C-alpha cells in the first residue's frame, strides 16, 4: 500500500479504471466524479459492491455445500466399495463380451459365411 501512497497518479488511475468498468451498471458514478471527486465516487462504488459481494458469497457457499453433499453421498454409495465395484465391472465386461457386435458376428455370421462359401 505504501507504493500506491507514493505514486498517487497510479492510485487515481486504478480508481478511475474501476469506476469506468462499473459505469455501465452505475452511470451516476461519473456524475459523482464531476461533482464531488474521484475518491468519493470510488468510495460509493465500494459501498455499492458490498451487497453484491454478500449475495455472491452466499451463492458460492450454497454451491460448495451442494458439491460437498454430492461428494459425501458418492463416497457413501455402495458402488464405492471395492468388492461391489469389481463384481459390477466383471459382470458388465462379461455381458458386453457376450452381447457385443464381435461376439455376435463370430458366433452367428462367421459360421453362416463358412457354410455358405463351402456350398457356393
């Protein structure tokens, strides 16, 4: 902060840029600059930002709570235990192998092609 106190022009430039960014949402800040000065307008901008920051903080906390609850529920789910996961993965792999396209083509169509080619 000492750096900004030594370089007042940089401090005022940063304040002015912050007000220009907020001007589309609060245009009267430009009028404050004209009437009472840059420092007062920047102070008003900080006062206006406080309710928005409170609202944003509340929603971020809600989102964090939701993700924490989802994470806890996923870790407590029965699929998270290794034995259940292994049996599910093994049965899924076996079912995919039995009902998959390669198995059907090898078990059904390949013998028909061999028999058909032999008698053609």
